[in-house]
C-alpha cells in the first residue's frame, strides 16, 4: 500500500529559535515502510541530507519563497535489511533471557526501551522484543554496537526481533 508523504513543518520551531532535529527524527521513526517525509524549513537543511542519506533516504529540495524550503526525503533502498539469518551471528542462539513488549508504545520509546534492555544483558545473552513496526533505525544501531539480530514481520503488522548482545558496548 502506498502512503502519502508524512508532512512535517519545522518552520515555527526554527522561527522561535528552537532545534527541530528531534522532531524530525521522531517523524522519520514514525514513517511507514516506503513512506517519504515532506519537510518544510526556513533554510535548505544540507546537514540533514547526509544524516537521512545514511539512513537510506534521497533528498529533493526546492525553494518555495520567502527563504523557505520544501524537501522531500524518499527511501531509496528497501525498508530494512533482510533478516532471515541473524546479522553477524553464527551457531545456535540461547533461549531469550528477557522478553519485552513495546507494541503499545509510540516512537521513539520502542527503540529506546529495546536498546536499554539489550545494553543490560551480558554478552551472549538474547532479548526478544515485540515492536509496533519494523525497526529500520534500530538495525544500524545494533550492528554498530556489535550486537546480532534476527527478526520478522508478524501477521498483525508488528515486528518480532531477537537480539544477541555482543561484546562491544559503544558504537564504532
């Protein structure tokens, strides 16, 4: 199913002297697989092009008058990595030592709770998390910290992920 772009106008935040980055990242986290983000800003947000480009988005910007800009961030690669086999893992996985259900949470709470639970494990232990949707932004965080994962979409649209804690605790 095609979704219309998610519209986010950060001009009021910018005009009040605020920093809209967290609102932008929350909007990105709330996108449905394949959905674009239409951002309205008081300037051409070039640094954001690189940040979202690293997350699989292509930017198309145009000035819309009075110094304001409209930027459409469109996903250019699949919504998430293929997770049939555990990422960076080999051998048998132990039974999850902890299970969490984040399906009733709104972004960014599911990702934050999942990362907190993973970091509390000892290396080699596993966590099973039920999330409201595919956690596209969780995958690179896990891999960057040396954790392995495997996951699958559930029939109800939620996502089940099993994460094995690696030995590193900080992103590389």
